């Protein structure tokens, strides 16, 4: 429990007043990544449900996206911006790594964040209009399960960095454990609360595979650029994972 609380404090800005102390094996909290996503998804779902009572679906979609950004302190979306500024700068590896550390906002960063937010709002609007706001619960959970792909048998090109705590530290056991309990939670919530048909649950499970395949492709792409993974790349992968989940859900479940 202490390790879960620790990673929840690390990955979110949820005010949890608990001193969990120093953990030499903090990297083992990787297995709790999807649970952190579940907490974020549940809060976002509650905010979205309350918002829908007052506002239309478009404003509700904006509030859900804003809720996620607030809950994470913009940590992951900042990683998205830094990643796009760096790896699409057409510079050498060392310069790309320097750009990632630069706090200034570049054109690539601005465009990446802008389009990601716009597309997420648009997809959420369609999903909510189809009475499938429940997908908001699963979106952060599946994206944080998928990011473990970036932590399994990977290296970092930096000597120091916040992401170094986790990069390359995921074991096969952690990965399998996270997958198993994510699937169980997803089936239980979907079956007893939202989805009545087995086919839709299967489609929902397939979204996990879609996110992981994308992340594997993205990992290879990043390796060609900087020979490794950084903390910014992890944040970017989480944001892109949510987008892939929404796109998959829109195409496979809604259409």
C-alpha cells in the first residue's frame, strides 16, 4: 500500500498527506502504474458526469481534459511538448537531449500540445454523445499500462533524469502482473456497470493491444533518434497512449 501511495504522489498532484518514507526499490512501483491511471480515470469520470448535468458534451469534454492535466500537474503533457520539440528538430542526438531539458516552448511543442488537446476533446465529445463516457475511466489506465513497454529492456541516454528511476527497470513479472489485473478490473467494471455485450468488452480489451503495438513502434522510432528513452518520452507516450485509446474506441466501438 505504501508503494502505491508513493507512486500516486509521484505521478499526480492529488493531495495525499502521507509520509511513505524512502524506498530503495521504488522502481517496483511500476506495477502500480495502471492503478494510478484508474484513480485518475475515476476522478475524471466523476467530474465529467457532474459537468454533463450542467454543460453540453463539448464543454464537458474540455473539462475532462482539463481535469486530467490538473491531476497530473501537466507533467505528461509537458513531456509531450519537450519530446516533439527535440526529436523533430532535425538535430543530432546530443542537441536533441539538450532541447528536451530546455524549459522554453518551441513551435513543435506548441503544435503537438494544441492538436493533441483538440483531437482528444473532439473524440471525447463524440464518445460522450454516444453515451460511452465510461471510457474515460479506462483511458488513463490503459495508457499507463502501455507505457510499461517503454520501461522493459530499455536504456536511457542520460546520466541523470527523473525517468531514470524506472527506465529499464520493468521486469516481465511486473509487466504480466499489471496486464492481468488491468484486464480483470476492466472486465469487472465494464461488465457490471456499463457494457452489456461481450463483443464490446472484447473490443475494449483489444484497445490494450493497440496501445502496446503503437508504443513498441514509437519506442523503435525514438531509439533511432536518441538511442534510448527519457522521462519526457515516458510522459509523451502516456499522452499519445490516451489518444490511441480514444481513436481505437471511436473507430472500433462507436462506428
